[in-house]
């Protein structure tokens, strides 16, 4: 059965996580009331129970999936974890509301956590880049280089559901510097607001997002 899920929001918070103390450092990539994507140098098993400490709070969650993130060949791998929250106190939603109220816009489309190869069309942007979350309205791209909010970008996005990449355009909505997280937690990136998709592009994007709805 297809499930309806809450929208996720780009929010980078320094956290500590693990099944028991001592907890390992990490950062959130995005959050919702019912879950979060957490990046850490340590991989935790699927279906394991974790404690996540953030902003002086502690929540308990279950790891739904784990993906290795190889940002640079000369750096040790990092791991993204999809964590479903099992229990939290009333302070957790209040904390999210406070953080999301600091200039972060609520999205018209929810995002799905992914790891998709992306190639910039501008020759000067010969950078290793991957989309880390995606929706019909935009995506977050883990990348290096120099970007500014409002900058126009165009790129090829490689989806597993089709042989040829999608060629997309948009503008940089926000820039996340690599220094936003703890040392060694990977590169920064940019949030990209996509231009309106053509009917064909929207069909391919919807097809791909539908495959994720069953990849829980």
C-alpha cells in the first residue's frame, strides 16, 4: 500500500547518535516530525535502535536504511541513515518549529532521500556532485565549488529508471558550507529550486519518486 508521508525540510544540526554511550558525532541532512536523515562516519545496522541527541534533546529511533556516501576518493566514507522516530518528548516538535522558523521556507513538495549522480552543464563546474534529496520542486546537491543564492544552474540528473539523464535547470536557493557540520562530516552543498518541469520531465520524475515510495 502506498503511504503518505510528511514533508522533510533541509536542516543541518549537529547531533550525536548510537545505540549506547559513547555516542558518535553526526549531522542531520533533513528532518521531519517523524524522522530524519543523519550522516555519520559510523554505519549503524538497518533495524537497529539508536538514540539521537540534538539541541540538548534525546529521541529514540529505528534505522530504516543506510547508504554509503563517497564524497572524495581520498577521504574515508560517510554513511547516511534514514531514521524513523519511535519516541520523543514534547520538546522535539517545538525544537523543529523553532529551527524551521529561522528563514526556512516550507516546501510545496516533499523530498525523498536519495544518492543520484549529477553532472553540471557549465564547463567550469567539473565537480563531483550528487543529489542527496529530491522532490518535484527541487533538490539538495552535495558539491564543492563556489555558488551564490539566486545563481542559475543547469545539469544532467541520472535516474535509475531511465537510460538517458534528465536535463534540468533551476536557481540556487541556499548554500550550505562544508563548515556547517563537524570536522570530517563531508562537503557542503546547495539547495536548488527547479524551474517548472516539462510534461515529459514531470512524468519521469514522478515515475522515479513512485519507486521510492515502496523502497521503505
